[in-house]
C-alpha cells in the first residue's frame, strides 16, 4: 500500500522529476563535450610547461638561466665549505677560545640543534651575554666573522652599563651550519 502512495505522489510531481532528468542529461552532455576536451588540452599544456621549466632546454646565454645556474652554484659552493657534524666540538672550542682570547668570559653556552629540511643541513644556534670593554667586544665580533668555521651572527645588541666605566654588555646569538 505504501508503494501505491509513492507512485501516486510521483505522478503528481511530473514537472519536478522531468526537470531533474533534463538537468542531469545536460550535466552529462556538458561534462562530455567541454570538460573532457579541456582536460586533454590541460595535459598537453602541462607537458609543454614542464619541458619549458627544464634548464637543459633553455639557451645558456638567457639571463634567467644564468641566474638559476649561479644560484645553484652558490648553494653548492656553500655546501662544499661546510664541515661534517663530527666537527661540531671543534666549532664550539673555537668559539670558546675566541671569547677567552679577548679576556672575556661567559657562564654558559648551550647550542640548540635544528634540522634545516630544505637543504638537509644541521643548524646549531646559541645565545649568550658577554660583558667587557667595547674594543674587546668589537675584536671578538671580528674574530667570529673571520672564522673559517662559518659562524653566522643571527642577532647582537650592545648595552652600556656605566657612563663612568667602559663596560658594555653584548647579547649575541650565533649559528653554525654543518652537513
């Protein structure tokens, strides 16, 4: 008996159901004619784009190609100058000796390791405070900058402690990169 009532309701809503069928058929025709044709064209354009992005197909005298190749060479040169992770204690000792060599002292120096995912490198960062004369702090920064261990000064700040004495606080954050 329920089936009879459902069929009766469908008969009274012929316009609604016929409109739904027409919309469904138009949707299928639209998909078949437009979307399918365009998807083939999109695949062809994607292949052309991939070929154009390949460095080997570019003219070597092209400015963009030269820039890309120079960037790759610079990154490779940087990677070649990096030491292995096993050299990390030597880097710490060199930094500690540079601080002590200027007659300065620090209480603690803790390095935080961090993996740089894009380049598969290890970055070791430390922050510390040093108090001393401005000339000695300046010489320390010069020694760190000229170090063969590739120390990167992430941040630094000076704070004058006394107008009478020549004491300055140096807050320093340093990183080193290793393979």
